[in-house]
C-alpha cells in the first residue's frame, strides 16, 4: 500500500502543478480549486507514505517522478517542450531515483 499512496501523492501533485498555469494566478475558479485540492491530496498521501519510507527517500521519489510527469504534461498541455540540456538533467534525476530504489537499504523493497 505504501507505494500506492506514494503514486497517488505524485499524481495529485502533478495534476495540481499542471493546473497552476491554467489558474492564471488564482484568478480562474476551477483550475484554482484543482490546485488546492490536488496539493491537499498530495500532501495527505505523502504523509501516509512516510509511515514506512524515510522522508528523504519519499521526497526523492516524489520529486523525481513528479518532474518527469510535469515535464510531459507541460509539453502536452502548454507546448513547453524542454531542450536537450533540460532532458539530460531530467535523465540524471531519474537515474538518481533509480539508484536509490535499487541500491539503497533505506528504501522500501
């Protein structure tokens, strides 16, 4: 269940972050509500994750996967396609998260 909670937290955060631009600085009601509800759900499910996974590991996975998904959402929704250096940087972040999950004894296996 722990990784399910983390996955829900990540998806909620990605939805909320993606809606930030559409909220137009919180001047549009529905996108603004999506932001508030999404971040609330993200942090709630992240706290459930913290019962079993250390905070540093949880945050590394949450932010690493979130960066990739927000980048994809930004490219799809807002036509904000990252350049090659940005893609390399994102790849390095993904590699770091993979190293933590495969080799670290502090992550939940």
